C-alpha cells in the first residue's frame, strides 16, 4: 500500500496581498497506522491568484 491509501492530516497557512496575490504554506502528515508503514510528512510553499467571480 502507498501513502495515498491512508488518512492524511493537512494544514494550510496563507496570506493575500493586493487583494489578488496569495502566498501559502501547506503541511501534510501521513500517520504510520498499522503494519510496517512509516510516518510521512511534507511542507510545501505555494503561490496563487485570487479571482473574484
């Protein structure tokens, strides 16, 4: 089994600049659970564009 077949805890912190530019930091944690799986985690930066529709 892979990390995609188990629960994930995800957190996001973001800030918006000039009403349309967004910077964010996303963290993911995959708990070990049962069996021989390892606990996995990642942190990734991101940028985005806010569109008001």
